[in-house]
C-alpha cells in the first residue's frame, strides 16, 4: 500500500499582471509567485514558463523572506533556469524535428514550410512569443 501524506503549506502568493499601457507589455503578461515559508520553496507559474527552487530551511537562523531579500537576480536566475535567452537556431531545429515526429516524415506539408517557419520566427522580436508561434504554425 502506498504512503500518502497530507501537506498544509504556509504560502504567500504575489500575483503580477501587465496592463496594455506598460512599457514592456507583452514580455510576460502574468505570473504568480508562491513563497512556501515553511519549506523555503519558491514556485513561479507564468505565461513565460513555470519555475521552482527549494533552499535548505534555516528557520532558527533566517526566515525564508529574509533569505529572499538577499537574493540577487543573477543568482535566482541560475537556480530556476539554465538558459537566459532563446537560441533561435536550436529552437527552430527542435521545432522542425518535433513537427516531423508528430506528423510523420512523409506527411503532406506545404513546399518550403521549414523556410517559411524560419522566416516567421526571424520576424518575432519578443522571445516569449516564439513558443506560441511554433504551436500555432504546427496547428496550421
């Protein structure tokens, strides 16, 4: 019989929502930051991706929010993500391979569809939109 545990965390959630008038509108439209203050865990759910990291709890020495106040952006990025920018060429190659895997190498694709996808991705200036565009392109 499997062991089942019930967990009642102490979580503080900060919700972020962009508005159309924001200067960087479209880079990340929404995000929820959840701080588990018992287990020292940060979980971020957003339209730019989902990220999480857990530190070793030190409740007798420093609170989780005390730790968070000391965290520098580069350190946090290194903990929640191994990539800081999208490699467009590698992304294009992976997308083409994935499309072939899902639809078959002998599917009836439009001529030069790979070149068309490459041109469309080159026209996108916001890296956050690349994944959405690839999914839409594959659906066509």
